[in-house]
C-alpha cells in the first residue's frame, strides 16, 4: 500500500485530503495521476493541469519518480508560502 | 547554526535576531526578511488568511533550503520561521535571517532563500477578501 | 516615513523594527540589515574601533540617501541608524530597514542604501588590532 | 572667510582638523587644494593623492565647485562607514 495526500485548492476541488492505494496500482507518479483522473469527471478535471507539484516521502519529485510499497505520495497545486 | 520552526504562534523578531548574533563575533552582516499579511493582494482587500502546510515535509524542506544556502553562499547562521493556520491583517508570516562576514553574501542568501521558499516549500494561502474566499495561485 | 539617527549609544533592533511595521498594513515586506564589528578585517584581529564622523553633514547625507531610495524604489518606510565613537567587538554599527509591498523592492533598496552609505556618508573607521591602530582605507 | 575641515587619516597626517582662510584665497576646491599643498612637504604629501573626497556646505562636490564667503569646505579620505 501507499498513501496519497492532497493539499490546498486541489484537496478542496477533489473534496479529498488522503487515500490509500495498493502498491501494485501505479509504478510511478505519472501512472498514479492517470489512474486518479479516470475516477470520475471531477477528478479528471482537477488533475488535468500542468500546474501540479508532487512529492514522494517529503521530497519534491518529477512524474517519472517510482512509487513503492509504503511510500507517501503528495499531489498539490503550486506552493504559495512566504 | 540552522534554526527552523513551523508554528501557529507568532514569532519574536528580537529573539530571532539575538540568536543570530549571540556569541558571534565572526559575522559583520545580519540580513533579515519578515513577510507580513498585507492589506491588498492582486487588487483585493484582505481581511484574513489561512495558511495550510504539509506537516512533515515542511520542516524538512526548510532545513534542506537552509543547508543548501550554507553550501551555495559564504554565510554562517540561518534562521527560518514560518507560521501556519489563521493569520490576520499585518500579522507576521515568515522570518528569514542570515549572518555572514560580508553583507553581499548575507543579502544574496536571504533573497535566494525567500525565492526558493516561495517556489519549493509546501505552504498554501487561502485569503478571505471582501469578495469572498480564494486560494492564492502560485 | 524616514527615520535617521547618528548616535554614540547602541540601538535596539526590536524598537526600530516596530517603528517600521507599526500601523502599517500596506507593506508585506520588511528587510533589515545590521552591520557589526567583526573579529577579523583584512586579515587582522580587531579589538575595538573608533568611528569618526562629520557632524552636520552625516545626518544630512543619510536623509538624502533615504529620500533618494524612496524615489528610486517602490518602497515606503526607511530607517537608518549609525553609531559613532568607540565600538567594541560584536557591537552593532549600523541599522538599515526598509518596508515595501513586495520583497524584491525592499531587498533592492536596502542593498542600495548600504552601498551608497559606504561610498558617500562621511564616516571613517579607525581599528585597533593586535598589530596596532590603523585607519580603514575606503 | 571660509572654513576648511579635515577628517580621518588625513586630519591625523596633517595634524590639523580645521582652519580658516580669507574668502579671496581660493576660487574653488581645486585652487584650495593647490594652496594647501604649498604649505610644506607634509601637507604636500598628504594632499597629493587622488583618493580625496570633498564637500562644500555638507554636500559632496567635485574639485571644480566654487568657494564663496562663509562656506564650510571639508576634505577627507574615502569614507568607510557601515
């Protein structure tokens, strides 16, 4: 299993802050995004943007980054701190 | 020295400044930046703000930025404090302080840290304006 | 707001910071620089220092720099405090604080003010080092 | 009459911090420097450098700046504040 977290406006749009998925369901973040977009039109729309950032185990990654059992994957809109 | 804090409570600029200069006779330059909630953003009047963050990743990201700054610039102490949760008009949001032997290095590192923090650290601002609530886009 | 002071007494960074942010909801950015007497300069160990100035011209020069900065950059408040007389290791020498809606302007103005102050404001440093006394060359 | 002030290392070298001169003695700062250099070898040496800054009535000027009755002229080495 791995965890998926959502933050900011994206979490509001999905009305979801976290979920768990079987480790075998996605080999990398790119796959994961494809699978999530297929859930329903709301998810498809919210995730169909190039304005997403992603982290695996608290480190920013590119979509090619692999996902393995036990990972914490986070998907979020551009950050706006400071 | 690297000091990182992510907190709901306000921070004391004076104490943070003290920790940068205490027992530090090597550094002639101290540059600090404080970011505050300002009245107008993108043309709309701000009443208050909610700052969401990614617990666990946030402190790690700030630590990494501080360490990278210490490698990249000739600086010594770095202090970064960022607030989260509900903030009101004029509240302090972020403190970044850098010490160095020379002012150019301290300025450059402080500016770099703020640029990186704004593009890489997992914080998201939701503003309450006179026209309702909106997430600030990156 | 422009605040200028030339004084023998130490200054309180916290009070100076307060005067930059008090009743100021327009400015999201506060950049401060503090210059201090550091242990080594040009390879020699500093024990203490005497800062001579040109009474009458010094405050005028700092006022003009502050006003020029307010014309040249999109900033609001400017505070400059410079000490004179005898200073010891780690003592604070100078404070420059700038507020602005945006951090880039505040950083740029604060750096410009320090550069100009160092090249145009009539102060001269005489350092006491382990190898005797010397005037710092410009 | 006008006043001439010296500061920093220059004042130490000249062993002089201020003096007064008749208004007619120098038309501008350039003239004034020439006159002062002629005083004696110590003054000649101390003032024989391009590393001098000058102010008239508390404003930095170039050597061409005129001097008139009542002026306060200051001559000093490069400043080193901050």
